[in-house]
C-alpha cells in the first residue's frame, strides 16, 4: 500500500488505542465481578495455572499426551463452572472478554498475516480526510455522475469521457498501456471537479495517496517556501510525492516568472518520477498556449490525455 505516512500513523495509533481500551475495559469488568463473585477469581487463577502447566509439559519433551489430555479435561470442567457462575449472575459467558470493535482481527488491523478489511476501510476514510477534497469526494462519485444533464450533442462525448476516467481509476497503480495523466479542459459547471473527485475516491480505496488542491494554492505554497524560513515544507513534499496529484483551476493563479517556473518544476519532477496527475482548467487550448511557455505545454501535450468537457452549465440546470 502507498498510503501517506501521516495517515498510517494516525490510523495505527487509533487501532492501538482501541485495542488497549478493550483490554482495560475487560479488566475493569473482571475486577468488579471478582468483588461480587470471589469464586470466579479462584477459578480464573486455577485456569491460569493449568495453562502454565500445559506449556511446561509440552516443552519438557517425552510422552506428554496423557498429561495434556487430563489437563484439558480439568480446564473444561473449570470453564463449565465459570460459565455457570456467570449465567447465575445473569451475564453472558464472554462478559469478561475484551469487546473488540472488529472480532476478526481483535482490533489489531491484521488477520492471518493479511490486512483486515476494517483497517483497509479506516485507512481509506482517513486518506479521504487527508486528500483535500473534504465532503466533496463522498458526494461526487461515478455512480452519481448523471449524463442526463448533458444534451443530445454532448451526451456521447461526455459518456466517452466518463468511461475513460473510470478506466483510469480502475487501472491506477498497475502498468497497462493507457493514460497515466489526465487534462480536463472545459468551462465552469461541466463536471470536471465531480470527475476528479470520483477518480480520487476509487484510487484512495485501492490504497493510494491522493492530494487535491487548486493551482493558485499550490503555487502560493511554493512561493512561501522560497521566501519564508518558518514555512513547513511538508506540504511541498506532499505535492511532489503523492501517488496522484489533482491540480484544479489551472490558469487562475498569478502568472509571473516564478509561478511559471514552480509549475514547470512540479509537473516535470512528477513526470520524471512517474507520479500521476490530473489537471483541470477553464481555459481553452489556445488560451493555455498563450499563458504558458513551450516547456510546460510540450509536457502537457506529450504526457497527458486531454479530455474536452462539453455541454451547458450543469449547476444552472440543477437549480
């Protein structure tokens, strides 16, 4: 998995806390019951001693089959007495056992040497929180990308774009022939952000680190890093190192020489390191050519699959 290290630390810390809390709560319940039912404490002590005897017998070597059989029978009798005491008190047999959120992995996150489904879900959920997309990513998926908002002329073009984006998400992290980077071009309200969110959601679920930010915010961060000694460079490392970087609203940023240089450096570095990108813009192809120098445009044209979003503003139609 390629989850962000901060995400992994946060989630594994949460799992460790859950595991410890379950053990502490179980010990509290035991202590309370021992005060009310002293016989239960005596049985538990005998069970503990029996387990130690069985282990010692196994490691001592020789013919220990009969001894272990006798010890196991003794254990079963003790457990039956223990269960009867709990039943008499109106309590379930597992009342003093840890109440784990996930019984399959006992809140460890791992089951039989493999990652448990509960840990996968927790990592994906925290990755979503850490992606920069907030609630958008949960509300804008492939399932609710409604092609019916596009007219007859735009419908088939947008259907093809949707299929290409689904394939991009499905193949992400693998190495089949096809797009590694996407460029969304089109005016406002045509679904570019929705499509970015839908891809991000599927890619995160596969265990990859995704980060979304506007071009303006990204280039402002590069500017702050250059001129501010106190700037936390972790955000720059995230732009450079995440598995999929989504750059929204290219063209709205200040277009001075330093901004152009930073944008080129970001795109070129990620291409060299084979890190995927999705860039969306409201500018036309001609406007992009006029705004950005040949170095940037050659990389976009040569390394990105360009998808032209068409139709009328969906936001207005929904109103």
